[in-house]
C-alpha cells in the first residue's frame, strides 16, 4: 500500500517511547516551556494535550476529541485514539505512561517512533502540563483494559494500575492548573473554543467537542468540517462580497510532505493569510508563505498577459496587487519541521518552498485555464488594486507635504516622557480626555507617555489608505509612534517599546480596543509581530472592608473574594470608566509596573479581534444578529441597566 502523510501504519508500543532528558526545571521556570504564566500560558496547557490527540488523528487512529471545563474548573481532554502505551519501558523500568508524563522529550515523535508527523512540542507537552498542575489524572483504555494513574504537582502518587475492563479505547487526561504558578486558573471558554474550531478546520473530518460545565456558564459546541480548510476560508470570508464565486482548493501529497491550500477573493482591501505547519500556527510565516506568494504573483501575471489585460512589462502586477482582498489558508505537513524566528513559529525547511510553488503553479494555473470568466474578473480586481495603490501612494506623499507624517513635531495632545531610550519607554493610548487627564497626572513621566483619543477612530477595514490618513486620531498615533505604516514601517524609528491600549471596561471601550487592534493589524502589523502592543487591565471593582481596600479585576475574582471573606461589612464600588479613578488609584492599579497586569497582544489575538469586528461591523446584518443571539445569554449578566 502506498504510504501517505496522513495515515501511517507504524508500530506504537512502550519500546517506541524514547527518553532524552528529565523533568526538573519546569516548575521553577515555566515561561521557558509555555511562554507565559498569564491566561495565554494557561490555555496553552489545553492545546498541548489536544495536540497529542491530533497527532493520533494525523496517524489515522483518532476520529473524536472532547475537551471539557469541569464543574470545579479543571479540564478534561478525551480522545478515541490508541491510548498512551501502558507497557513497561525497558530502560526506565516504569510504565510508558509515567515516562511520558514525567520526562521531558519522551514520546513517540522521535526517529522511527509512533508518529511520522506531529504538532506537539516533541514530547514536552504532557510532562509540562503535569508539572504545572496541582493534580493530574490519566486514564487509558487499551486492549480491553482500563488503566489509571494520579499525579500531584508532577509526582506520581502510585504506579499505573489496571482498574477495570472496557470496550473503549483512547486516553483521558484531567488536570487542575497550579494556582501558585499561574496568574489565574479561570479558563476562558471562548478562547478555548476559537482554538479548537481552528484545529477542526485544519483536520478534515475530525470531530471536536467543547463543553463548559461550570455552574451558570454551561455551553457546548461541536466542530467537524468535511470540507476542512475550504470551510475555514468560507468561514473567514462569510461576511464579505466575493470577486469570484469559488474557493480555490489545492491538495498535493508527497512521500514526506503534503501541501493543502484554500483561498478566495473578496471585494475588500485587506490581505488575510494564515499559514500552518503540522497544525502549528506559523504566525511569522516562513518558506511555505514565500512559495505561495511567489506562485500566486507569477500565475496571475502569466494569465494577465494571456488574456491581454496586461499588455507589457509596465503593466506587471506586484505581489501586493495580487493579495488585496485575498483570504487564504496554507497548511503543510512534513517530517522533522524546522522552526525559527522570534517566537519559533516561522517554518524554515527550504524544500517546502518549492513544494508549495509547484502545487500552486500547477493547480491554480489549471483553475484559471478552466474558468476564463473568473480569470478576467480576478485580474481586473488586481489591476484595480494597483491603480488604487498608486493613488494611495500619491495621497501619502501629499499628506506628508501637508501635515508631515515624518515630522518631528509631536501631536499637541501627547504628554511625552523624558527617557530617550525607546526600549525603556511606553505610551498609553487612552480613551477620552477625562481618563487621559487622570493618566497624565498619575503616570511616571520619566518613561510613560500618554496619548488621549477623542472618540472612536476610523474603521480601517472599510477604508483605503487615502481616507485613513485623513483621520486626525490615526495621524496623531502615526506621528507619536514615529515608525511609519505599511511598506514604510521602520522598527528602528519606533519611539516606544510598549504601546499600551487603555480603555474603559464597557461596550464602547471594547469597540475602541478592537478598532485600534484592527488598525495595528492592517497598517502596523510589525508592532504586533514584535510584541510591542499591550492591553491594560484596570480593575472592575474596589472592595472596602474597614480601612482595607482591595482591587478586583474580574467577576470571577470577585466571586472568589466573597467566597473566601464573605460579604458582611464590605462596600463594593464598580468602576464604569477610567475617568472615575483618581490619578493615584490609576497608577497603583493599572500603570505601576510593579503591580499592574498587562496582556500582550499576539497575532492570534489580532486575528480573533478582527474576526469579531468583521462580524459586528460588516455588511451582512444576519451575521451580526446571529453573533448577538449566540452570545447574549452568556454575557447578559454583565450588562447594566
């Protein structure tokens, strides 16, 4: 039988579990293994376990994964794969289950082990989750038997033991994150749901169930996409008007790699490409993205000449012209992926560039050959983009001459800091003059700058560059940051190492935050890619008990406070806006680096914000209505009347 990348018949038992090093420093330095100990790191624990289940699916042995936030706040991940091997490990003299859960780099992902393609941290995942959990239970159903083992903070409480008989097969891992390590152990269902939906899109036919069983927060979603990434593109494109009716799909499989691409065009102006390698979101792109872009540009230009729409070399379309309005998923799978870049999410296996280019050139060329009307419409779209780009370039030059985007004259509303080293400086982009006034008085003027915004900035999703540059608040940000936008972006001219969005904890504040993230994502993407954008976390409540004052940052934290201390003798203040806080309060709770909490924005966050924003502010009211209907029940308790 021909070997394929998706289903591989290999031996998978205790002998395939190889040990590379021990598990010692994870609890001391968790950031080295999961990046952060904030909510991002917390949710990463779930994904590490899910990745192992997905590896079973990639190998053709798993069809369903269930992820549940249990009533007590713990999480259970169950799959119907082969189950972690339960036999004794030859060299470790303990069960393979215990080896996988207690040894770093122990798993079936090395050499000729149980997996040819995998998306986890190469055997790190389960052991790290175990080490960072207050407790972890593992149940394996295998060969008619049920096995179980319990761990406390990574330490096995007893050896793996058979506890019964069963007709099931697979693995169930339940864990409670250690609250002494994480800033919060309160899982966000929407964050989990978004990532699980993405995993389902990327793995055609894999059923993923998500559930929240916490009292008052019960929810359930099921994801299974027979169309895979074609449905992913259609989902991302659902509130757009298409230029061509079809989503173009390419699927090429080789001996040691596979290329899967889906893309479509809408009449918008944004480029929306997401790339993956072995299900890992390669946020920084890499060779597969380069191959896709190069082939797309070449094929469109070749057919433009063939149709006569591009008559000479001067008419040649740039890659930017060809990418306007595109929504694309590029997913590759390969053995031994090599990652590089700032966050180790940039694919570096050079041969994959050629694999993607060949697949695109052959299949996209065939599509254009067979669909002449789509070909002409698409090329007209690209020509229109080129003409608009030329007009925008002229508008940008005119704007520079009139208001000087590159001017050293800073906006009058900016309260700048005195520090000259940009890496030590931070700027708060603040909602409204009232909050801006409190922030200016409460800040440390040595390294903290304040830029108040008046009202909501322009919705850049629906505007070309010329209109964007007419917006006063956007021009103030561009001038204050100093680094330029789009192709003129220069990170060496960035005046602040941290750009912190500080808005009210209400609907308007959320709207402004999404507008700002969308602007950064579309026009200053390197700010997000470089980790320069943050969201401030002002308190929602102040609880006063006698002379003691406690600031509370979430409803869940408030519930835990009352559960521990009771409500008797307390006074509760709900902050409706930043402007209600005294400057000293704003400093102590939100701006003091020694006490504050900042959420760092990543490309994943920007994608989620952009998705929600497109839904709420797009041209299709039925999608907006569906979104409100789906979320009203979950969030109505937070609305004030």
